[in-house]
C-alpha cells in the first residue's frame, strides 16, 4: 500500500472509533493534506451512529512532531505567492480554524493514547482532547515552539495551555518556547494516567488504553455521557473559540511578515534544532 493510504488510519472497534497517526519515520509530523485527512476522519467519527469514544493514537516513538516543515518545499514557491494573503488564508487560516473547531466541537468522548512527545499545532489539538493517557512520563514532553518559529500560538493553545497547565507553565511553554516535561504535565493534572513505559511496544500500549477506556464506559448511560460532554463544553467554549480566531489573525500577520518561512526552511535543511 502507498504512504497516502496508510499515513493515517481509521477503524471502528465495538463502540470506539480509532484514528492512528502512522508516519513513524517522520515522527508523525503532518503535512497539509494529512492534517486535512485527520480532520475528515474526526468528522467521520463524530457522525458514527454507534460509537461513544473517539481514540487518537500513534505509531513509533512520537505522538506527533507537528506541521511537516518540508511540506510544499518553500524554497520552490514563487516569492510573490509565498508572502500573499491568498496563499496563507488557504494553507494556514482556513485549516487551523476548521481543525481547532472540529476538535473542540467533537460530540463523543475524545481521548488520546500518547506514545511520545507532541509538538506545535498537534500540541494545540491534543490540549482539546478530554482524556490523555501517556505511556512513559520520562519520554513525554510537549513543545509549543511558536516563538522560536516566528509564529504565535495555534490550535487555541493560548487558552488551553493556560487552562490545563496553569499560568506559569503556559508562560514557559509559549513565551519561552520551552518543552514542558511529562512530570510537569502530570503534576499539573493534564495527564489522566501513565504507565511507567512498561509496554514493550506502542501497539501494546495503545491496546491497553483502548481496553481500559472501553471498560470504563461499558455500563454507563450513553446519552448522559454525551450530554455531560456538552455541559463541560459550555463553560470553556467562549474562551477557546475566542482564542482560535485571535490566534489565526495574528498568525496570518506573521506569515505575511515572512519570518516563519525562513525558520521552516532552516528546520528542513537541519540548520537549526529546537532546544530540548
Ligand atoms: N516535519 C518533517 N519532518 C520531521 C519533522 C517535521 N516537523 N520532525 C521530524 N521530522 C523528521 C526528520 O526530518 C527526520 O527525518 P530523516 O530521518 O528523513 O532525516 C525524522 O523525522 C527524525 O527526526 P530527527 O532525526 O530530527 O529526530 P530527533 O529525535 O533528533 O529530533 C525533534 C526530534 C526534536 C522533534 C526534531 O525532529 C525537530 O525539531 N522537529 C521539528 C519539530 C517542529 O518544529 N514542528 C513544527 C512545529 S510548528 C507547527 O506545528 C505549526 C506550524 C504551522 C505551519 C502551517 C503551514 C505550513
């Protein structure tokens, strides 16, 4: 099968829709088409008639290294296009608003089996998940390197990092572009459960999370779960939606200024690396 067919997988198992990020050799960094595919699968999961849970999992050693910096090789795009509203409205503004809303508005329980670190836009999306299970706290970190890339927060992370980690850690993450360790995330209450890295493969870890979650909701009344999800959302919707629209407007400004284009090319050519 071609990479296009296997890069992100979708299956329904009993009452769970499972979405798997499956590009381990690129640490599950996602290009524009792959973020779009992830969004479409999430829409499909939202509309499944018989599921209660949507579980996002990944293969390999990272959950996701964020946007793929080699996408649409920027060294080959005409300069005029690369600094135009048209280019970034389509590739950045529309995509980020849509994806962030999809994650935030998901009707089912949304959970993640997190096999390793998460970076960039994918961090923003992970922060919109209801339940987070991490394989190994020592290997997990989240990195929101927007300040290092000449960008601003994405995926409503300016609101969600604050809500899920507190003011101080959110400031460290966004103002200093520092990685936040698994231990800090656990102590802040972000992580529901971790497993001390005890599984010998990511697949075994993913299976365990699937099984535990299914056991947890097995005897609960489905409509109550889904209504409670709506109620929980009521109080946080306002600040998440506000953050989403403000972030993309500022982010668009950064692309039009042109700093991130250079940083992405430097990352792709391995001239710079994030401080971890
Ligand atoms: N994009 C493409 N390929 C990647 C990415 C990425 N983001 N991250 C890792 N890879 C690839 C590497 O190029 C390498 O491939 P190869 O073996 O072919 O050279 C492979 O994955 C393994 O990576 P490393 O050898 O670098 O592994 P390390 O363990 O040494 O380092 C790191 C791991 C620290 C994660 C490092 O790979 C790294 O810094 N990656 C970049 C992470 C990043 O900056 N992501 C972007 C965040 S910003 C964001 O998500 C929102 C931007 C919005 C853009 C919208 C329009 C384009």
